[in-house]
C-alpha cells in the first residue's frame, strides 16, 4: 500500500515537472518567453531587416538559423556598443529543430542573449562560418538595436 502511494506521488510529481518544462516553437520574427512568473519576458528577434526596439534594462535574444552538423557555427564578429547594449551570452545556445522523424543532420537555431544598457543605437554583427576555415563562404548578418 505504501509503495503504491509513493509510486503514485512520484508519477504525479514527474508529470508536473514535465508540464512545466514544455515549450512551443514558433516562426514569428519576435517572440517572448519567461522563466517564471516574476521574471520579465525576454524578447527574441529573428529578422535582421527589422530594427530591434527595447528599453534600458530589458533583456533580449537574437535567434539565427543554424545546423551544427555542417561544421558551421555563429559567432559575434561585430559586438554592440557596450554603452548601449551588453552581451549576456556570447557563445550562443544551440537549439535543435523539432525532429519527429529521427532524421540526422536537421537544422535548428543559435540564440544569443543581450541586455539593453542605456539609450542609443548600435549594431550587432554575426558571422556563420567553419571555425577551421573562417574565410571560406561565411554568412554575415547584422541586427540594429534601438534602445530608448
């Protein structure tokens, strides 16, 4: 009886934790996410053609498409003006695309995090290249950030 009750409690706890960890993926140019109810949302931007508008103190992320299986990776090659935007995560967090079919080599995204410091405009430039051969066909993209 005690073992059955303990097992039931463990299942309920595991399901509760799993539900709290789930998330959905979307395709919009900017999204918001929050880690808990007391944390303000972090805006995520994907379109370099649209200027990023944030306020001082606001954290935001830039999400660029990537595929780690190709040997290419993103790096910040043009850092923002530190008086306007600070870099929170310069390494980037690689996120795999949903892969229900189990295919090898599917793409994903790399997410870099920043924090608006003070009013102003700055740019952030990323380069997508192979670290072993950075000069061979790099992809370069630049985002403009307006803090006001």
